[in-house]
C-alpha cells in the first residue's frame, strides 16, 4: 500500500487554480461540477502533479470538461488538434498512456513540441470508461520528468475510475454534489491516516504496513474509528498540523 | 494466510447494508488502492486482494458493523485466534458469528 500524498505541487502550471477550475466549465451541469472536483482532488493528491484535466467525448469529439488551469486546457486542445498525445490515445484505446520524459518521446511528434514549449515534461493519461467503453481520460501533467511512480499511476487510476462512475451513473443514487462531498471527506480521512502512519514510523522506527496495522488494531480493540485514532496520533506530535491539513480542519 | 470462501466479503457487504459505492468510499478513505471496479471484483471473488487490501476492506466493513451496534465480524487476513494485541497489550474482542453482527 501507499500512504496518500499530502499534496501535489503548490503552483499550477498556469496559476490561479481555484478560480480557473471554476471558470473553465464547458457547461453548468452537476456532472461537470463533480468532475471539476475530481480534478482538484487529483491535483492535490497525486505527487508530482502540476496540472490535471478531464476530457470527455461529446458529440463525437473530445472536449475538456474540467481543467486545473488555462494552460492545461490548452494542452488538451493541442492534443485534440493534432490528433496525438496520451489523452487522445487513452480516450480511444481505453488504456493508460504515460510519457515519462517528453524530450525523448517518439510517439506523438506533432504534439510533443507544443507541450515542451510550455514547460511540460511528463504526462499521465488514465482512461475513463462507461459500460466498459472508453469515453475520455483523466490527464495529469508535470513539469518534472519521471514525475509519476507506480503509486502515483495507481492513484491516478483510482481517480479516473471515480470520474468514470460519475459519468456512467450520474444522478442514480445520490446527487453528484453529495458524491463529490463524499470523495472529499474520504480523501481527508486518507490523508490524516497517512500522516499518522508517518508519525508512528518516525517515532517507533517501524515500517509503513506495521504502522497501519497498529492503527487498525487499536480501532479493532476499542471499537473506535481508525480515523479518530489517526487524528490523536497526529495531534500528539504537532497540534497545528491538524488545522494545516484541510481548509476547515479535521473533524475529531 | 486465511483461507476465505468466495463471496464472503460480498455477503458481509450486504449484511452491512452498504452499496458498492458507499463501501468503496470507506475503503478509499482507509487507504485502499483499488478502483470501484476492482473492489467489486474483490467482493465477488473474481480478483484476490492483497492481504493489506483485504484487511482494509474488512476494517471498512467492521467499522460499519460497529456503527450498527455490532462487533467486528469480518476476519482479517492476519487474524490469529486469541492473539494478544500489539497495539494495546490487551486480548482482542472475541469475534461474533455473522448472524450476531447486528446485535
């Protein structure tokens, strides 16, 4: 297993992330709103992520429905225009495409120079599937080559899967807003547990899986949620870290 | 490693009254790395989770059973009968059979 990352890179490729995310909607539908939140969460959670977008095929053409900033939206558009790039291929073939270092990338000769001109050096595109058919991609861009390790790729797939569920099952059980809130809370819990693991690993000199097991056993024996124990462990070391972890703090 | 009959996790999910999506959120929150589709395959025995992933699923279900007034009925991969806790030094709670889950 891995611990959830405490955060991606702090500065978006194009800057002004939060406002840009809100302003880049292709329409005001709740599905797009939920996908924008997935984009924001993926950018915060996947290590090395400088920009994230979601592309969907609508009316026969790929379009960007959510992007963390304007440069990322332009990168997507360059792929649509050239018909090349990991986003295009992931959306067509339903498989993950990862370009680890664009300076040696051979697969997309028309697109790659445009990306490099904007300082992008690695791109990871994970397919979105509906009824087992590819319908789009979750795209993660980085300035750093070799930015995404195996754990980052797996985490990207998790977010792509969740975006797929939103696309495929929009409005079935709960509203997209409720679904997005659930993802946000889940991510926060995941982060505090990862922090607590780190504290235990440092404090007791134990491995990551043993630290997790300690937390789980405590929960198992006391009947209290694992999250509550994680909050206590983190708070025992640096109380201020609790508030630093989220915009409204962790609920204890 | 514990030998588990197929579909055991799915039967616990149904007993816990959680949808697949609800369980995935809980599993993800607790550190699970599988997608919603992979989790569904784990539940039905189509894929075998890693021991860690199995225990994360088990704990997500067990926390739900506690919310419902039950115990921790879902066994963990590293369970050993009457094992002494390495977390608190206490013996673990005895596990109740699934039919007693909801107290």
